[in-house]
C-alpha cells in the first residue's frame, strides 16, 4: 500500500509538472528582419485562431490563453508569415522577413470583390463607433515627440561613394545621431468631453529637452481627432475622402490582404488607395476591421498624392466597456525639402490613451471657454509622475537627449530664446517691462508709401492688470506723421474684460468697415495696402469689451473723430473736415469655437460653424462736437462647408444699412480691391472693382469660393489647387450726396458681378505656394472694352 501511495504521488507530481510546463503566456517584440524596425499591428494567432492579439505601436505584444499555447502565427502585410511552436512561457522575439510580393501585385479584378462587403458593413456601423457620438468620456494621455534625422547606422559606405563629398558638419551630426535624438518632448494630459462639443484638456506635466521652464506641451490634438469614420476627416490641415465614407467602393481600390481568426472573431486586413483615373483628395494605407461590431481595430493612413509633406498616421483601437476606443496613436512627419547637414530630419509623435472612463460625472459648468491649457505646475512635476504615466521607461537614446540638450539649453539660455519666440508670435518684443510693437515698425501702402515707426506698451513685468503705450510713424510718400497713445485696464482676466481709452492721429478708409474682434491673418487680406486715398483722422474713444459665455464677444464704444478726406478733393480747395461722434455696440458670435492657452497667450482654434458679426452705430449730434445724427447697421457672416465630391466651400455674406444725416466718409464704398499697381490677389472685396468706384447707403454682398483642390488638374508635374470664385454686390444711395460729389460717385443698384478661376500652388513648397488667378467683370457694370474686364493676379498661400 505504501508503494501504491508513493506511485500515485509520483504520478500527480509528474502531471502537475507537465501542467506547469505548458505554455499559457508569451510576450515579446516583433521587428523587421532587415532594418530592425519595430512593426506595429502584426497579427498573432494562437493555436490556429483559438485566440490572438496584435502588436502595439512599439511592436510589442503579450498573449495569455486559458489553454496551452502550442503554436503561434505572426503575419503582417508585406512580410512572410512565421509560425513557431513555443516550448516555454516567457519572452519570444520575432524577426519577420519582407516578402517579395508588393500590394499592387495581388489585386484581383474578376468577380465580386470580397473586401467590398466588409467595407460596406464597416460603413453601415460607423456612427456607433464614432466616439463623438458618446454622451461623455474622459481619459489621460501620455505624449512623446521625438525629432531626429535619418539613422546613420542604416547608411553603408557604398551609399556615400556616389554622392557629393561630405563636410565636417555632416560627420559631426552623424556622430551625434549615433548617440541621441535632436529633440525630445513629453507631456501628460487629462481630457474630458461632453456632447455635443464641449472639451477640456489640461497639460498636467510637460518636459522639453533644453528648456528649464517650458510654457507649452505637446498634444497630438489634430492627429487624435482624425476619424476614419468621418466623411471628410481632417488630416494635418487638409480634408481627405474617408475610405469608409458612403460610396467609397466606387473611388477606392480595396484589397483583402489577409484574414486572421481569433476565437469567435475575425480581423480582415484590407489595403486601400484611390482608383486609377479617379481624381480626388484621398488616402492610402491599411484597415484592420474586426467582425466584432464591424469596427476598425487598426488603421494606417497617409496622403495618396501630397509629395510636399510625408505624413503617416497609425491608430489602434481597443474594446473598452463595450465600446471600441482609440488607445494608441503614432504620427511620423517628414518634409523632403528640408535637409539638415546632409541628413533628412523627421518627427514622430506617439500618444498612449489610458484611464478611459465612458461614464464620467461631467456637467456643463465643468467646461470653460479655454479648451486647452497648461497647469501652472506642469513643468515642475517630479520624476515619479513620469514613471507612473510612461508606458515604458526612456531608452538610452532618449535619456542622453535630455542630459545633453538640458546642458546645452542652460548654457545657451534657450528659455530666453523661447520667450522671445512667444512674443514674436504676438508681434511684441519685450525689453524689460516694455514690449515693442512690431506692427508699428514697417509698413508699405500705396497712399503712405514706405512707413517707418516705433510703438511700445508696458507688459506684465510692470503690471498685469494695466498696459499703457503709444506709437509714432512717418509716411515717406504722403510726408505726414502718425502717432497715438492708449491705456488698457483688465477688469477680469478669464473673460478678457477690458476698459480702454485711446487717442490717435492716423489714416482711415473712407466708406470702410470696422467690425470688432476681426483678426486679420497673414496673406488673408492684402486689400488695405492698395487703397490709393485715405482720410486723415483724429480719433478718441473709450471702450469696454469682453467675452460673455463661451462663444459670444461684446464690444461697446464711444468715439469722436475728425475726418479730413483726400478723396474727391483738389489741391486748390480748402480741406474739408467732418466732426463725427458715434456710440457703438458690436458682437461676434462663434458657436463651437475653442480657445487654447499656449506659449503664454490665448489663441482661438478654428471651428466648423459659421461666425457672425453684428454692429449697431448711432451718430450723435451735438455730443462731443458731433454734427451728424444717423443709425448704422452692419452684418457679416463667414462659413465653410465640406463636400465629399466638390471640396471646400467658403461663403462670406456682408451687408450694411445707414440712414439719417450721414457724411459720405461714413457711407459704404464698393469694397473694391483692384489697383493697376498691384497685381496680387487681395483676398477681400471685389477683385475687378476699383476701391472707390461705388458708394452706397445700403448694400449687400456675397463672396463665394469653391476650392476643388486637385480634383480637376492632377498630373505628374502640374497639380495646382483649383478654386472657383464668384462675387456679387448690390447697393444704392437712398439719399444723394451733395452736388459737388454726384458726378464722381456711382451706385451698384443694378448689381455688380465678377467670377474667376484661381490655380493656387502652381509653384509650392512644404510651407507656401504661389499661383495665378484670372477674374472677369460682367453684367450692368462691365467696362466697354472686354479686355478691361479681365484681370490677372498672382495668388499666395500658406500651408498653416
């Protein structure tokens, strides 16, 4: 009996030992066998599909199974699959060899495309997977941005034999890149969302190589907001047709590259690219579609046509609380035209999303007008905060990048340089408690010629709640001085509630439009410099402005002006002066607009909804020497619309009405922007109309642009952006001007019409472009000679 017991005990121990030896968990990294690059989204199937997983953006995987793992199959599009039989639980690293077959060589045309059914099912289910349709959610992100250059370890000596000789700077950079990156930045953020459009993101930790006190942090906002489920997702400043938009199977080539079975679900790996002969702005890449709710599990996407900027995006989704949710993101950006000492620089942004909560207790009051801001202590977080939020510790390259760049930054005082760049963005250069106004230094216009000057205001180093300043300038063509002074008292910083008093002696546009909160961006409005005649103006005002709620800005102002026009006057006539006192109430309403606080300033992020301006002006007779009594109403509406086929439509509607005893300088000019001396597209107004060709007491105007992108013209060497333009204006004078002005003033009561065609970015770089436009004037006010109605202009664009 004792022998029997010992025998049974031996058998049990043997069985237990065998069970323990059975492989139930494996982990490791999958790399390219030739380059050593980590491969994301590699499909891993265990036991012929009993279970499976995919590698993350770092090529890492971890697979657990309730049954012994007897086989593992690693597969990735463009690589030869590899099958192994693990003999122990633990680390298993795999190197996949690139396959000789290319994607385009496996296209099957005959019969029904099996990929189409899968794409159609994913398209039908896309609304349930769009996270913006969720009532609310919150999460935390860890973001890492690395700037480096072409890996010198990947260059062989033979590669350099046929190139131009390299100088010492090339080899110094090559040696540097063997040890570290050029730049490294990390951040941790908390993000909250409440339907329909309330968002709040706070940078709680930031670290920037070379800087001791960074005032900014990296966020992958635009890449993170990319949604393959949207009809026209924004992909780094441009809108592309999604491969999951309705009817996409008629425009994209879809190829079912592989099917991976994992348990009860299947993952269909489908490549996509625009069909030959289809001219639209599209993407190319891979979709990993899971049969579980037909959701996108992974996506790899890049532009199919933009050779100016090489941008590649990879997203990974996971099932969280029953909802497919993005959990990892990788973006790589390369600008081929940019070279750094013989090397090709590129940047990589990697984001990990954790702490996902799909049922947070969020209320409207939890969200302010500032959608993105940085915590005051974000740049002073201890190391344990980073250890808690980094998915992996920093490697030797990254650690050395911080060590070296921090010492260089301290020696070169890079913090001061960054502060300088921040102020340059606001066009204010600080010198102690005084900031120079760079807008006042240099200006060129048809009326003033070259204008040089200087301007300055006190800054936060003196007082954060009060700013006092002034400016002086001189126009070398009109030989006149201009100057002014103002004081701004900030009453409430969160709402930017400010009380301002100002005086200036300068020039203004007769019949112009002055609306509050209209910020003019570079190259967006080149009309002002071409105006041939302006009013010399003595101006005084007291104003109160601020933000009411999230989307409404309000401005009130009492002003007094003396206007001395140069329009319709002769040199031998005495100067005419108009004394005008006005009270104004204006507003700007931008529904959905979000603000961000970065680089020590608050900036608006463009929204997708129309922006409305309204202003009422009352002319006050016998008040502060005012001689006129009238009512004036102004309106402006700007909107942008996107269409899958026709591209982007920009619409501007403007109108105005003034009645009563009003001087002609406060009427409305025709808003023309044509000058024989300036053959440049102005971007505002009528491109074939002279600035003061028409005057009206009431008017309406429509400015319409249809940006077709590269849909109509796309060849190997010539692929401009095609923009169609149509502008319409209507106006009249309810009360005629004095007799002396009648022969020189026309109204456009019969309607002014012009249309044009612009070919933008005929010559372009990664950051800007130059094109050409042609505009034709027609209708009741077309000129007698047809050639005079045709105007050619150069166009200029920026990529940001």
